[in-house]
C-alpha cells in the first residue's frame, strides 16, 4: 500500500494529505467541488489553512479514485453519502467524529452499512489541523480492523506524528463524539464568565459521562483515559482553535445558536452530535446530564442559565 486518497479538502483533509506526503506516500486529495479542486491545484494552497503550501507531488482531483488506503476526512453527517459512492478496493480510515443524527450510528457503523465487508478503522485524538499541517509534534489513535491499523500507521506516522493502535473502536469513537459536545459546554462556561473552576468541574464530569456511555455501548472505560478520550477533551475544551469551543464561547456571551452558526466558518459537529448522543445514551441506559444540557440549549428548549442551574441542582452523590 503506497497510494493514499484523502477524501475531503477541508483543513483536516488537507493537513492529513500533507502528513501522508511526509510519510512518503503517493497522495491524492479529493475535493467535492470541481472549482475548489481547480483552485487548490492552481494556487497550491487551501484558504482553510492560510500560509500552508501543498507540494506539487500531491495531486488534487474532483473525482474519487481507488487507493490502497482511503482517508475519509469529511463531516460526520456527510460520511454516509460519500462512503456510498467510493470506488471499490482498499481499506478505509475514517477521521469524522460524531454520531449520525438520523440513525444514531457511529462512524464505523455507518461504513459497515455503506461499504459492507470493507476493512475500516477510525483515526481520532487531540489533533488541530493547523498544527498537523505545520508538522508540529502530535499523537493520535487508530482503532478498528487490525489490517487497517497497520496500514494507517504506515501511511501517516512520522517522527513528529505518533500513532497508537487500539482494539477498542467503540471507546475511541465515543470519545471523539463526546468531546465536541463537552467542548461547547466548556466554551459556554468561559463565555459566561463562570470561571476556570467551573470549566474544570464540567470537563471532569463530562469525562465521566464519556466513560459511562463507552462502557454501555460495549467499549472499555480505560480507553477514556487515553488520547481518544481525555487527550481530545483537554485540547478541545481549552484550545481556541476548536470550533466547538468557540461556538460555546459565543453562546456564553449571549449569542443565539442560529446567529453563531450563520457566521461560523466550518462545521460545528457538537451541535448535531449533542441530541443524537443523548438519544443513543438513553437507549443504552447511560446518564449524560452535561450532554443533555448542551442538547437542550442548542435546541432552544432552555437558556444557558437554566441549564447551569439544573446541573448544579442535581442530587449530591459520591463521585
């Protein structure tokens, strides 16, 4: 496996194309919009990653093609549509994080339905696209089919990008989904001026929710303490490069969800993931009060003040 197709020419897809090139792979970057593909090819740059130059060896295309490894760097809610039209052959590495709003499916569940029998894994962990594109040190997790974990490490790992393999695909996927929801809550706490103590408490309780849901769905609690759980939470709940944190920050400062989304660049995955996660948790019998509060606020059913009051009024219990 030497050829890598990165499907999705957003910031994350472009960063992963650069990373695969650093790892010595033959890389193709696919953009859905032909005009966008032509612009990136002509300028050798992507407006989503200002100042980052794409080497000439990375081919930019608007037509999906077979590859030894296809890296799916598209928003979760568009994953099924893209996966269903992929050309046959090769393993799949999904970089989308979240839960599908209609089906409540996790990324690998979507791929199992859209591409039955095709080996797949997820790439997840604390990774901001701009830093990966710049070649700064980072670490992430590959979880899923054994052969795909091996291929993904070979395709993407370098001295500055360390990849760990995990057999707990459920725990890794839940971590990637939940962190975006908790990041909205963390941003809202800071935006509302409630302080660092409140953020630390909220993130910690969010981590506990993540663990409960992972176990309820068949994952392992210890996965939550790793890069795909705690690591991703730390980055997303504190870094201003996080779209979900910035959304929460604006929410805490009094803006409405609709107004924020109307002016927000990029997809805020936590907005659609929150209600889906609450429904999936309810089905599994897992308690997720922080995620439920976020879902209620972004859905316009309660105010941020009411959400905070409800969380603080929960019965006292042992940790």
